[in-house]
């Protein structure tokens, strides 16, 4: 999945993270898309973005 596809799927371009972190998110979203389907991902995109933001905050605090 490309970043453009990710932005379309999640309905926003405002997704935090470095280029490397966004590549990881693209991989994970591709896997989730395959497991749950596009309808599920789109219906839960706000929750998914919130969980991603939480994961990044945890990663940053753990590395400090």
C-alpha cells in the first residue's frame, strides 16, 4: 500500500509519523485490510488513527 492509498483509506492526510513509521503503517494497514476488509477499515478509521497516535506516543516516551 502506498501512502496515497493509506490517506484515501483513512480519509485524511493528517497522519503523524516519520517516513519510516508511515511505511510501517502502510504495511500494517495492508494486512488489516486483507483480514477485515475495506468496509471494516473505513468504518473504524477514527479508532485506527487514534490507536496509531497512541502507539507513536508510547514509542517516543519509551525511547526517552
